[in-house]
């Protein structure tokens, strides 16, 4: 059985931290949805706000999800050679 000290690695700690940051981002987004909507509809460069939010969420949540699957031991299968099209 794994001891608690061997379970908490730097990768696991990073994954947990990214999960907490992702949760905080969702809470902030939903609690300020009216202000964000108003800002994005105001015209000018306001259209950039939802795009920036989408990039931020994509980066943080994607990094968390990748680390989460690694913690569970699930990895994509890799091939040594690329698959060729048959003629």
C-alpha cells in the first residue's frame, strides 16, 4: 500500500492546484456573468473578453484534466510508426 508521502508528488500537487484554480475560475465567472456580458456587449474591443476567458479556461482546465488522467494512470496509446494509407 502506498504511503501518504509517496502519493503526494509534485505532479499530483500541481494537478490539485490546477483543479482548485479551475473551480475558482468557474465560481468567478458565474458570479460575475452579468458584468462580463455587459462588457462583452458594450462594443469596441469588448468582444475580446469572452475570447480571452475561453482561452484561460481552456488552458487551466485542459492542464488539470491531463494531470487528472495521469494520476489515474490512463494514458493514450502511442504507435512507433505512423499508420499508412492503404492503396
